[in-house]
């Protein structure tokens, strides 16, 4: 030190504990904020729960072994939905699967049977439509036997099936007057008709009709017998034309009760033979080919025979429709 220099004095003060308390207050604040967040989260959850769920939670904290504690984590499965499914025994699962399978199988079977039935009806309608077109083609061929009475053949659809009617005309009847003897040309037409109708599996119904001209007052032979005899004469002619006898479902005489011209019952056109290619459902309803064995009757004497469906009433054509049909047949090439 140089002579005469002033000495430098440094004073240090020691802390007396009155400053800030370090970072411990931050920890306390974080704990407080966490507690507040947890509180508000709890309030939010409680606000979204139902009364039943609140009761279940309360019961759990009061008595964990109570009836509410039946699920995982002590939750009542009947009150609180859980992500995990209820565990079932293998027997219960097998029973439920069997019941579901039987239900689905029955439904599928009903749908399948209904679909098959509709498809069969569609195919049958198409076959009958094709048969109608083929008949019209055959009738209009110049070298066809049908040309002899072309304008006396009427073809249309009814509720029973495809109907072919061969009607009388002035100076050209199908039968001898008052008898069941077929004219030569009528017999040839029926014989030619047989192989065409045999192309479809459907059975046929043959019906004879007369006009309203009555027999004598004391006659035992009436239009009923005449119409039935004429229907059977038509059946025999078709059998001679190679039509299978087992495909003839019904042969009947209607007398004069179903005239084609309702307002003109004496007109020749009312004398006719109607051949209907029956729909399968109609043939089944008529009981064609169906029956019951004597053994079944002996085993079940109280059993009732199945009820038959009523036959739809005959459909009549108005004079205008008849004229249109005859004109259409005559004008065809």
C-alpha cells in the first residue's frame, strides 16, 4: 500500500429471514389448483348422472358389499351401462343361439316358399300367354284346319285360366240340331286342338252350353242333358286327337244358364263348347287328381275332408265384345 492511501472497507449484511420464502408457495398453489379442478370435474360428472346412478354411487361408498355392487368396479349393471357385456353361461348362450336360428330359419322358409310360389305363377302365366299366341298363329294359317271355323273361335283369359270357345254360327253349327253328334269340321278342329293344348302341363275343363230354346213340356231330355252330352262328345274328340285323358279335370253341362249374350239368349252364338286351360291353383281347388284313401278314413273316422274353394262365377261377354272378337279373328291375315 502506498503511503498516505485511504483504506477500502467492504461491509456484508447477513439475511435476517424477512425476505421471500423461496419456491414453496408454488407447490401449495399447484395443489390448490389441482384440487379445484378435481372439484369442478366432480360437479360436472354429477350433473350428467341420473338419480339411480347417484344412488348406486352413494350406496357403494356407504356399503361396498350391498346389492348395488354387482358389476365390475362396484357398479350396478342395471343402472350404469358398461362397455363390457354381461357374462352369460354357455347353456344360456346356446339356448339363445338355437332360438334365434329357429326364428331365422322359419322366416327364411316362409320367404322362400312365397318366392317360389310367385315364380311358379309367373312361369305359368308366361306359358299360357305363349300358348295363346301359338293358337292364334295356328288359326290364322291358310292351310290350317282351323280356317274352316276361324271366325267361330274366341280366345281370352279368365280368372280360371286360358279359355278357348268354339261357338255356333248361322248355317254353321258345331253339332246336329238337338243332338250331340259333332259335325265333321268341328271334330277335326277339336282333334287338331288336342296336341297344341298338350304342350303345357295344365289340365283342362270342358263345358257345354246351349241356347235358351226349350224342349217340349213333357220332355225328359233337356238342355242340361244336351249340354253335358255335347261336352263329353268334345272330350272324346280331343282324346282321339291324342290328348291325355288324365289331363281332363272336369266335363260338365251348363245348359242355357250362362249365355254369351245375356240379352239375346236364343242367338246361335250361345251354343258353344268352352275349353279352359286351368291354372294349377284352380285345378287343385277343384280337387282334380286329389283324394283320400279308405285307410285314412278308417284310421280317423272323425276327420273332416278339406273344404274346397268356391268356383268363380262364369264371365259373360257383351254383344260388343263378341262382335269385336269375331271381327278381329276375321280381319287377321
